[in-house]
C-alpha cells in the first residue's frame, strides 16, 4: 500500500498528515465523543504533543482532509489500518470536525480513497466500524456502496482498539 497519498477532490485535498501540520482543529476534534468513541485512550487525548506522537507512530496511513486554501490545517482525518495483504483488505476510519460535517467532505474524501484504491491497487475489500447511533455516518456509508456485515466478538478483539460490539455495526465495500 502506498505510504504517500495526495488526492485533490473539488475543494478539498486528502494527503498524508504530518506532525508538523497545524493540529489545533485536530486537537479540538479529539474532544468530540462522536469522533473518539471507538479510539483507544491514547488516540482520544487532545494534547498536541501526544497527537503528534500518535501521528508518527500510526500503524498504517493517516491522511488529513484539508481545504485547498489551507493545506496545512486538517479539519478531518482518514485512517487506513489493519492492512491484510494476503486477503487484500484493510480498515478505513474517518473523523470530521463538527463544524465541517454535513458539507459533503466525508463523502468526497471516502469516494476519493475508494477510487484511488480501485485504480492503483488490487485490494478487494474495505471495511469499517461505526457507532450504531451515528445515523448520518451510516447513511453516508450506504450511499457510498458499503453493505452491513455481521461479525464476531473475536474479530473486534483482534482488530479494534476499544471494541464495544453492542454499539458498532460494520460495513464493507467490495469492488
């Protein structure tokens, strides 16, 4: 999987996030329980130094979502992790700052990632987990072509930082 992603999609850019970016909005986003509900305790802290360290140590690709006019201040993130090269699948997670939600940015960013991986790779499955109370996100994922999947508690224990099976649903996108 490519470590360096740069996508220009209408008025946004999706690119690798850097510990050198302006992380004030990112830190503010980490205070939002809608964003941090499924993250580990370390990822949900909003201390800038800890956020920078998490960016450096992230296992996978951590992408920022930026407005074209401010390419240094991410207002959202997309995490690509749990990369399985044998079965050709990976996990995707997205977080958007509350003031940027319902603007179409999450749709454009995820659609861009899906298109990128369909063209540039041979991956067959993208999966994600979402809090079942997050109706807007669930509607977005259905709109993008994800399908509801039932999975076991063991899967969550292996793959998720802070599994809470009773609060999560999974969706998968197949090529």
